[in-house]
């Protein structure tokens, strides 16, 4: 039975999952499929004092954050955000925060678990402010409570609330926490993670695929809760299921499968997993060997059509379906992190010739592993464009304006499809400035 959610999305029956979200009409690449405000969110410790705890706005010379004088552990961009959070949950958490943060239980947690411990504390304080009494009514919270619990049940951490209410509150807190592992999201700005958040409608609607046709981005608006926009990566036809990635599609197949089984309780049967389900690809040849060099040239030819030189935007998709077996070692879990580290180090240390040698095969690998217009492709193409431009400035002979323009074309296609997200100054502004430096119309 079909259930309409919006003009863009409706829910239909799924044979194995609870439901599936399908396109209610044809959707163009780059279109916003649905917008979901955060029910609650908590910053990483590294972002504390750098971002407003309520709206996630970055501190700046003109907009300085002010810390809560009660606990000195939450920071706000203004009285509006502070008042909203005080009414929502901070009035309950504030007095207990310093004791809680210095407790042995909290100190023994991992960074990930610490964030979730504060998140469940906020959620409990907001919707069960009196412990055992009837919860506050809220549509988003009702949707959250309707979500399926995680198959990997973990003990809820202690709450940051008054000690006398802890034992009586633990059962309710556990009920909330049981929905965290398989439903919450990691928030990011320009692909840099900075918080955990709860977006109930997105969790309710979208199933996983390692080759998704949509991705989530996060919009930061002063004095408002951060919101998630789900964006179409490509054109989606009416009736097609809309999917999101629950993890990084570039992870090796066996790693993805294990993570999905343990955290979400299912085995992925998407097209990518069906084709590339190689339990343990052989280790690639060592860096500097002729064998690896030939393998990377073959990958370059497979994706871009030429063994080298200026590249063009690939016109194909789903390259994994026709990938030669000889390239399988490049799917080994060690290869992508290693070549990424080499590129990043060489680019930032001014070793442009080395960076421009490993950068193109890394870009080709991204086209192999990720779906069309996936943000990581655009971000790497932008880094390649900046590296190639810096090489020109430093008179490195292996770079040319054609290279910069080619990488910029790929970055522009992908990042403009994603659109503005996160903090104000980011990849789109870098694209504009680099095009300006090249003398292109912007």
C-alpha cells in the first residue's frame, strides 16, 4: 500500500525491509528530495567552543561565541540559541554537566560513545523532563520512537541528569538508546565530520545502497536547528527507490558487509555488492614497482579512455560491472588509504610532481568505487585542480592550464550538483576563485 510523504516521496512495501521510499515523480539531479530538521544534535569535543551548540554556526571575529556561565561546557552564538536550548533541555543538564564530564564512567568512553551519551541525555531531558512522568508530545519524537531498534543492543550509558532520578529513568533511556546505532547520522561540513544528530524522518524513509542515488547534506542557519537536505545524485525516474549510503561505499566489500550486518542487521544485496563481493582481494604490488605502475595506467585507461594526459569527464557509469579482473588488487583495503595519504602529503608539502602522479589514478578509483556525482569525487577533483594550479605557479613542467580546467570541470559538475552546504566558505567558493584565477567566467 502506497503512503504519500511529500510531492517528491511516497512509501511503498518492501519485501525484506520495513518499507522503501520511492520517487512520487521524476526528480532531476541536484534537486532537494526532502528536508528534515534535527530533532537533537551534539558536537564533537573538537568542535566545542568553535561552533554554537544549538545551530552549529562557526565562531568568527564578528560573531563570537559565549559560553554558558552555569556549566562552561556549552557555547552559543547569541541569546536566541541559548534560550531555545535552555527551554529544550539545558536547564536540566547544566547543573550536572561538570560532575558528569569528570565521572569515571564518562572518561572511560570512546569519543563516539561520549557524543552519544550526551545526545541521549539531551533527548531524555527534552522529552522526559520529569523522569517518570508522561513525555512531551512532538511529531518528530513520535517518528523517532517508531524507528526500528538496533540489532546490536548496547547498554545505555549513564545520563547527565540529577542522580536521584537515574535508576528510575534508565529503562526509558535504554529505549531511546536502542534506536541510536542504526538510525543516527554523522553531521559534516564540506565532508569534515563535526557532530552526531537525529533526523527521524530520514531514518524512517531511506534504505541503504552502496550505489545510492541520493546523499544527505547539512544546512547551517543561524539560530535554527541544523537541517538535512537529501539531494538527488542523478536523475531519478518516477517509482524508483531512493536510497542513501549508511557507510562509505569506497570501503572494501567484506568490510561493508560486516558493518551492515553488525550495526543494521542485514546483508546488502545491492548491485555493487553483488558484482564486487570479493572476500579478500590480493594485496596490490608495492609502490614504485613496475607492476603497480602498469595497473594504475590500466585503471586510468579503463575510466578515462587514455593512458595519461589531460582527462575528460567520464561519460560512463557503474564501471564496477565491467572492471577487468586484473584491477582487482586495487580494491584491497590497503590501497585506497595508502594512495590517499601519498597524495595528501605530497600536495600539502609542495611535492607537486608526485601529487600529480598519484592524483589521477586516485580520481579514477573514486569513479570506480562511487556512484555518479558522489561528493568525494568532486572534492578530490578540486584538490587536484588546486594542486595543478600551484604546480603551474611553481613552474613544475608536468602541469598545464588544460589539466587545471579538466579537474575543475569534474569538480564543478559534482559540487554544483550537491550545492551549498555546511559552513559558508567552502568548495564552491574555492571553485569560483580558481576559475577567476584562470580567467574563466564565474
